C-alpha cells in the first residue's frame, strides 16, 4: 500500500513481487461457510474512509445488512449477484463495471471465484444512514446507454488546457448521499494540460484511446483501453492525449478538497 502522491497503475495480481495478501475473516460477516479472500490495498486514507485496490474471493454469501460504503468496482474475473430483502438478484458479469450505494440493505452472493478492482468510500465520522430498500442502489455502467445521455461540458476542470480547448462530454450515473462521490463516463478530443495538483481522488477505467500522465518529476505513465489507474488528490501532474479518449470514473471530493488543492502551488 502506498499513500504517496503519485499516479498508481492498478494490476490484477497486485504489484509485481508483492502480490495479494490473504485476509483474516470474521464468520459473523457471512451466512455461508468462510471463503478464501485476498487483497492488495494500493491506496488508503483511513481518516476519510477511502480504500483502492484489488480483491478476490471464492464462493460465499455475506450476511444481509447495510452495505459498508459507496463503492465503484470493475469485475475482472467471475460474476456476482447482489441480493435484496425480496431475494431479487442484480447480476454483474465479468468485464462489467458497477457501483453500490452506501448502507443499502443487501447481500453479496458469490458462486465461484471473483476478482475485482475497487474504490470504496465509507466516512468513519458519519453515521450509517437507515435505508429501507436496495432499489436503485446497485448500478451497472453501460457505455452505450451512458453515451446517449452525455452532455457537453462548458469547462475543462480540473484540467487547465494548454492550446486549443477540447470538446468534452460527461454523464454522471451515480452521486452518493453525501454528494461528494461521483461515478460516470467522460470523453474528450485531443488536449494537453498544465502541470497542476489534482483536486480530488479519482479511479479510472480507460474505455477508448490513450492518455499520457506526466508527474512533476518527469515520470510518465501511458494508459490505454483496458487499463485502470488511480490518482490521489494533490498529485502534481499533467494530462495529454493525441486523439479521442473515453473513460469510466469514480471521483471522491473530501470536505474542503478542491479548495485545499487550489492553495498548493504547482
């Protein structure tokens, strides 16, 4: 796990030479026999309840109850059913990206092996809300449907563009109850941006194109279709793409985050 302010490439088996760590599980968290689960946490901010990483599990079913946080996930292997109080199941298949609303009454039902990337937010200072129904609380991102609802952006924030302004669109599928965690789809024509502190936490799944991110010390990352990465808030970096790019994203804006980052010099 790293809390350094650097761009993080997410890898399905964890960092090379480190891999995944076996988790210690509590039987009270399950209504099935204990599974075997492994995890690598790439980034964690315990004060704000943020965790980003890769996780695996074998067959299991979790205890029914409030889901522990707002979560954005990309299923890399396997599939999962989210089961509500009426035994209605929402199936999420391999390759799909989805999000879950904090505290909805639901149970994770796993048949067979599953591997996922995730970004979870559960503010430890906030009371767990009482939510009566899981209706609408599990959202599977569909690029075609989201494309139909994309709207043109009037601003390129948080990027400060160098040269010609690109054409960008956005569609926010999910906003959490605290209104500081957002999941959606974004696209852009070619652009180059200034070196600036990144004003929020963001996890990205690249759907089309290539984006090049350069850090202040000159370190360069190239991400293309099928890649996932995470940028911690405050990371000083610039973005560049030579052609069209499209992504799914999850953004967390901790209280005062954008203002605080604006006060940091590039």
